[in-house]
C-alpha cells in the first residue's frame, strides 16, 4: 500500500524528501477536490495525507466521505492540534493507541 500526499508544494516537499513519491501539488480547491475523489478510488493507496487547512475548505459532503473512508485512511495534518488523527487511527486498526 502506498501513501499519497495532497497539498501545496510547500506542504508536500517534506514528504518528498522522506521518500514518498505519490505526491499531488494542487493550486486550487477545485483541483484538490478532484484529486481527493480520484484517490478514494485507487486501490493501491492506503493512506492519504492532506493539509488540514485545505481539508477544512472542502465541501461538506466530500469531507464526510473522506472522514468515513477506511481504505484509504485520510489524515489531515497541520499546525493546530487535531484529535481526528487519533480517531482515524482507531478506526483504521480498531485499537485506541493512546489508552
């Protein structure tokens, strides 16, 4: 399974330096929306990492679909503390690692 990263070139640069090659740089919210919809249907992608600020700007229906997705698991990562990462990990593996 692959890890895919979606965001601005500044956001994805660190992931590229870490060796992740499935990177999508998007310049508009519409482009991000299309990329995320496409990634939900790719069988080889197990985790999708998205800038949490971009994720918050997505349409409500798409955010719900991303939140409910187990494969791939969608993780919003940003500078603010976010408990959704804990919930997504619990949903993906069935165990709360913080307990």
